[in-house]
């Protein structure tokens, strides 16, 4: 099965999660992770996003920027948030850019993912 890697522009961990929730709630205009803001409510993944992910023909994977550094250091050159699709050769290709994620709402994000995935 092919993989679609989503990378948050935020660090992993409970404390970071709490701080991120406060930031995106109190000052959403200055929050640096549009992927987080689009796909998560205060504490959990948005139900419509979770349902969308279950029907994808690829395996979705989620990492935070600090996890990306250790698991896929070759991808750290790309600005975040972003998404990457593993191609048939096993290499990652950029799938969604920060600019695309910054301009999207959840419905348009899901439509864009659906449109770009190979049949």
C-alpha cells in the first residue's frame, strides 16, 4: 500500500499539544500550523477528517516536525506544514505545500487530496 505523509509544523508531546491548542484558540492568525488548525479541534481530530482518511486508497501517516528530523531527515529541507506521497520507487515527493495548506479550509483540503491521489 502507498503512503501519504502529513507533517505538522509543530513539535510532538503533551505539553506542546496543550500550548498549540492555546495558541490556535487564542491567536489563530499567528498560529504556524495550518494543517493542525484544519484537521484538529481543541483536543481531537475532526470527525469528518478522520472519516475521510479511512476511505483513502493510501495509508496516511502523521508526524510532527521534530519526529520528521529523526525519521526522514531527507525531508527537512521542505517548509512545513506539508504532505508527501511515497512514489512507486519508494521515494517521497512533495504532495501539498504550506501555501496550499494555508489557503485551504477542511473541505477544500479533502477535495485537493482526493484530486491529486493517483487512481
